[in-house]
C-alpha cells in the first residue's frame, strides 16, 4: 500500500541543517534525540504485512539486537518514532542496482514501506533526515568542532574501540559502555542517567533505536543514534558490513560452544560428587 499523504522526500533536512539543530540543543542544554529507522526497524514496524521480509531479516536478528518477541519490539519502535526529535528515514533517492519499485535494494521500496507505516499510524514526524546523515557527519569538520571539548558518552559493542578516535579529534570521552540487546536498554539507561556527559553517541542496532529518545527525554541531554557512523570512524574506508556481521556471529558461536562445554563440565562434576557422597554413605 502506498499513498501521497505521507510523502516526506521534500522535507528531508540535510546533514548541515541537522548539525545546526544539534548544536543549538547542546548550547541551550535542551533534550534532543536523533533516531534512525532503517532496514531492520522498518521490517519489524511492518512485519504483519511483510512476513517474507521478516524471514529475510532473520539471519541478522541477533546481530541487530532484536532479542525480544516481535509484538513487543514493534510497540517499542512505534513509541520511539513518536518520541524522537529528529527521525532518520531512508530517502526515496536511495536507488541501487535496479529501479524496480518492489526490489528490496531500492530506495523506493523502503520509502513506500515507511509511508505505509506512517499512514497506518496516522503520524508524521516534525523533523526528518536521511538515515545516513550520521555517516555523513563523520566526514564533516563542523561535527568534530561540535564535539570538541565536550564530554561524550559512547554506547555500543565497539564503544571502547572508538574512544581514542574521538579523543584524538578533540572530544572528551567520559563513558564508553557496551549495549548488546534490548534487554540491556534499561540497565544502560540507568547507568548513564547520573554520569557526566553532554552528548551520547549510540551505535547498537535496534537497542539504540529504543534507547535514544528515552535517554534524551529522561536526562534532558543530546543523544544520537549513530549507527554505522561509528564503524566508519573506527574502520574508515575499510568499513565492511558483511565482515562485521560474520565476525560477530563467529564470536557469538564460539562463546556458545564454550558455555556448553562449561555447563557439561559442571554437570559432570556435580554427578561425580553426588556419586561419591552416596558411596561414602553406604559405608
């Protein structure tokens, strides 16, 4: 289903405009959240009418941090899109490989999927930017000038890897904390609430989408769902999404194997101790 009543292509802020809005919020000490709704988020927001798309996204589910039931996840995503200051959507202009509107590699497909969700919710965000604005920020001097001398919290799997990159560009990183899964969102939020930071940079898949507006609104500070912008800061032009996913999945698989071995070892020890006690009793 597609409509014209929720077109937003002509209302998309460019990255410089977004940075100006962020700067004003920081200087005025006002809450601001920039939250991105990209391929994974749009898939789950429209899951009831697009089950095949959900099936395709399944191989990335754990990597994206979607570790709760899909009904609950959808409710949380809807809450996020309605409570964020600046909403990142996929522009219609994003067109790769083909111009067929139903091709999932094409901007029109995701643009129409976004409109479908907005139409169903009868909602239109006040401020919209490209979902890739944060990646563009990485290459802009005014972004690093904005961070210079300010206290920064970095959140995500690669938070600690990014610390030196930020500090070397003039920022003052005061917190670097991991976030891996939606079930950890409240824990991270509670930890950061009373910590020293002015801007939080969050790169944690769907958990970032959930946490960003909550943290901004509850602390009165600036929070940016930074996505793969953080990977571009760390990896530069060598950034490779497929390689990141594969590496994470292999690491996760190894952790599970170690856990299974440890569990079997513990069970074996317990069985042995029980048998030894029973043997002692018999004498």
